[in-house]
């Protein structure tokens, strides 16, 4: 039940974000409105991106360690060569 409440709340709270993205895309395309398929794809990509970020939150410390290790390897790559 909590899943359904969360999904419906997400749709309500992200309406201003969707409206802003669609307005900017319409301005970029030079049209008064975005076609239905474009709106659906834009919303799908946004929801997938937000879901991916939400999945990564519990592993934030490991993700920061991976980014830090990449920075360390870049700085010390001449030692390994």
C-alpha cells in the first residue's frame, strides 16, 4: 500500500517539474507544445533517473569511495607506469 501512495504522491509533486521541462523543450523545438510521444518519453526518462538516484542512496558511501579511487588512480598513474 505504501508503494502506491508513494507513486501517486510522486506524480503530484513532480507536475511543476514536468511542466517546466516541457515548456523548455517546446521552446527549444520552436513549437507551442510538445507532442504526446515526446512528453511521455520525457516523463519516462525523468522517472527512471529519479528512481536510479533513489536506488543509489543506500550505497552513497561506496559510490563516493569509487569516485575517490578513480581520482587517486588518475593522480598516481605515473607511479604505476
